[in-house]
C-alpha cells in the first residue's frame, strides 16, 4: 500500500469518527490486548531468588573455583620448564578473573533483588499510610 493510499484511508476513517484505537481513556476491546493496569511484584519470590544466589550459587561457584585452583597448581608443577606450564598459568589467571566477575555479578543481582523487594514493600506501606484518615486536632478541644 502506498503512502497516498494509506493517508486517504486514515482521512476517511477520521471523517467517520474518532478511532477507538486512539482513545487513551479506555481498555482495549479485544481480550489480551493491553495490560491489566496493575503493577504486581512478589517480594517473597525475590527474597527466595536472592537466598538461592547466596546459599547455592555463590558457594557452588567458590567450590568449583577452588577445585580448579588445586588441579591447575598440580598441572603447572608437573609441567615446570615447559611452555605448557606458562599456558596453564595464563589460562588460570583468566579463569580467576572470570570467577571474580561472576561472583561480583551474583552479588549485585542478589543485592538488586533484595533492594527491589524492600523498595516495593516500602512504597506499598507508604501508599497505604497516605490513605488513612487524617486526625483532626480541633476535635479534642
């Protein structure tokens, strides 16, 4: 469809009345279109995910890194004097760097999950308190 045809079609549709697609103050007519209008968050699930990172992923990563450290040290000793030892040392340095990056990422994700959970909970509580009736200072006089 050319631009001119599409423009003519839009002008004709506008002449017939406002397009329901252009209205911002209504829910879309077809099911499944648009959001529900509710922001939902699940603090318990965020807490569970953060705890999984802290209690499963971080210790498992440290354990795997330590196991690799022992193996590499033994291999480097066995190949002392060979270029293989130098290559293993470089690979081990790169491995350690990647482990540190992964641990940092896990830590930041854990912190973000807990922070988001606390933020949403705090905002909900603050909003709830704002709807409580104001106590009159005149009533007690």
